[in-house]
C-alpha cells in the first residue's frame, strides 16, 4: 500500500478501486472492437449498445428541472421527451378506457331495465341471440350519448394528439439511430418526395405544351394524354376567343 | 330463463356460431369487380377506365356524353361494380350510359405531397378530357361519390363548361351540420401535427375512426349476425366481399388530407364561399350545369343535411334532389338500390342529353 492509499479515507479508496476494476474490465479481450472482428457482429454489438443505453435513459426518471448536459445531451433530451410523451399518452388512455368501461356499465344497467320491462310484459326471450341484440342496442344508445358529449370529444382529441406526439418522439429517436447506421430516414425521403412532386407538376405543365405525337404500341396512354391535353388547350383558347 | 335453460341456450348458440365460422372458412378469398373494362388514360397512380357493356338485348343506343365517375380517395372504387347483382355500373351500362371511372390507386410515400389542386385541377380535368376525347364528346357528365363528389363540385365550379351535367352521391358539402359526429371529433385534432408526423394518413386509421362511430354494431354484432345467419354460400360470399371492400382502404396523401380537413371540414369553405385552390376562387354559385344530388336518408357518415346544403349554394336553376331510403353503403349494394338508383341517374341524364345525343348501339363504334 502506498502512502497516498494509507492517507485516503475508506470510501475514497473503494471508489478508486471500483474505477480501476471497471477500467480493467473494459480493456479485457473482446471489449474493444478490433479490426479482425466480424463486421456484422460489430454492427450488432453497436446496435445493441445503442439500444440498451437509451433504454436505460428512457426508463430513468428525469427531474424536469434538470437540463441535460454533456456529449449526449441532445439524445438525452429526445429520450426524455419520448418518456414524457409516453406518460401523457398512458394517462389519457387510462381516462378514455375508464369512460368506455363506464359506457359498458351503463349499457348493462339499461339492459337490465329492458329485460325487466320485457319480463313484466310477459315477453320472455326465446333465444340467447335476442338478449345479445338487445345488449347491442343498449350499448349503442349509451355510447352515442357519451360520444357526442363535449367532454368525450375533448378527451378523444387529446388522446389522438398525445398519440401523434408520442409517434413524433419515437420517430425522432429512430431517425437518430438510422443515421447512426447510415440508413435512409423518413426526413430524407420526404425531401426526395417533395422534389418529386414538384417535378411531376412541371412535367405535366410541359406535356401540355408538347406537340402531338404519333401513337405507338407502347405509348398509348401518353398519346391519349397528349390528345386530352390538346383538346383542353383548344377548348381553353376557344373560350378565350369568345 | 332459469340458470340451466340459460346455460343450454348459451351452449346451443355458441355451437351455432361455431358452425357459422366453419361455413365461413369454406368460402375463399372474395373476388371483386365484375364488369369488363379497358384502361383509357394513366397519370402517376391514377387510371381512367371505360366499362364495356355485355353485348345483348341491353346494349341499346348509348348516350353520347360519357359519364365519368369520380370516387373518394378513402376506399376503393370497385364498390361501384362489386358483383353482377350489386353493380351501379352494370345498371348504368344496361340503360345506355357510357361509363368511365377514375381509380386513384394506392398512394404511397412518394405521393404524400399531392395536394387538393393536384386532384381538382390536374388529375380530374385530365381524366375528364381523356374520357371526352375517347367518347368524341365535347364535355362529360360527372358523377362524384362521397369525397369524390366534393372534389367534383370544385372541378365543376372551376370548369363549368367541361361538365355537362353533375351528379353528386352521398356528398358532404356542409361539414358543420350539428349531427356530424366525425367533424365534432376532428375539431380538437391537430391536423398539422398529424400530417407532419405520419405523412400519408393510413387507411386503417380512418377505418378505426369510422368503426368508432358505432362500435357495438360494427365490431361485434355484424360478425355475430353473419355467424348466426344463413349458411348459404352466396350470402357468405357477399359478406366477405363487403368486408374486403371496407378494409381495403388506401392511405390518404398527407398534404391532400391536411388541406381537405382544414379547408373543407374545419373551415367549411365550400359553404362559406372562401375556397381557393391554386389561387383560383372556387364558388358553388359557379356550378350552373344541371345537378342531381343523391343522398342517403340513413347515412351515418354523411348526414343528409350535409349533402342537402348544396341546394341553397349551387348556381344552377336545374337542381334535383333524391333521398334514397338507406345508408351510406346500402345506396350502392342493397337490392333496393339496384332497382332504384341506376334508373334515376340514367333517366335524369337522358332527359338532359343534347338533341341527337343517342349514339349507335355499342359495338358499332371501333
């Protein structure tokens, strides 16, 4: 034991030993990727590490006041947002489930009342199906009342918005993962599709101006389109000259 | 019913349902669409078809003005021609109408930036022109179905001379009628966030909303009824065909959905008179051609009041309204619909066909 070790308090020494052990573990064979490792295995390991580390972050309870700091602060922010979006979605989902359970309960009350009235009128059920159909009627009746109420409409919309928010947060986290593996993301595809739409529009405009082409076996539709466009142009010019 | 008889009744019922499930499992994947058709025009994923009448005594002289059916984007248009005895298209062909149909296809991610203007001012006019050119006519008759009717109204208002007669079927015009539950539900939804997040709106998502309108009936009773109902193959096949159609729902292009929900549903611009598409003002008062507005009296998706609002908004002097005693789906597939609807449409069109508008029987033209 060195002089420095002797003078350290126990807790400090314990911490230092722990760090030493961690360091040794991380330097053991297989812990650090080497050039001759299987490339697929390397990617799998990276993916697994990525997922597990962010899963841990997602599961952790983040004090809202704490600002994420450091190298992974952006990722941490995304995972926090995802965690809170999920919590909000679950909260609203529980509320709507409670509302729907209440609808079921009220439907059963109404069914009970309908059955009693039927019995009093001397009209017993001949088949189970009759009871079932009556239950459906009662259910729809109660549900229609609830579904039209302002409170339910607000709650359903809030749940819908919460599910959109949750989905958006999931996408953000996934996009980061896809970029990590150099895979195309939805955002990149959106850019391409936006440009594609603009190109389609320009192409359609240009086709209207093209001179008529002789139809061939393999461009009948194009020829039809050209004819249709020409006819449209003629009609437009006729209208203009009137 | 005491406890034992109740249990017996329940057991018997469950056995019947089991038998029903066995019978249903014997029926294969349903075949939809029954009438021969030819492709006339194609642009991106949009295809215009012309339907071919079966040669026979029904092949009477046809009307010269072609009828273009503009279906909604929400479901597939084969509902118009589901099976031989449930086909509005067959009914029209048999009455001498020259039928064309626009199939919007299945939009995918590459279509998410398509807008209302692409449908109203590009695809629809191109299809109408292609049909007119093919039929050697100077204009078309246009039949818009549900959301397709709303788009058709916009097209007809923008290009009144290209539409000789306009028919709207179960078409929402006023989206803010008090009985419109779909509108009420959508009011609190952040449509921008929805489209920004998911892009194209999945057909499954829209179906889930439609099912939520009557969950007890549509998620349970409907299936119990088929399992506990007649065992004949035709009835089971009919059920499966409908089932396929209901859930064969294309995704809705994202930007189109955003604009449709904002302009038509939330802001009710068709009624308010402040709709603009690609800088062009769209006023229903510019719809001056004859209009036949067909609505379903028991429509739970498009309340009659939402359709009938058209009467006070269109500019035409020749407006006819027909309330079909049925629902949003029954108007195409019920036995009553087969008897009533094609005849109403064909009769109304024939009365407005230009003099000498009847052409030679089908087949005489190359």
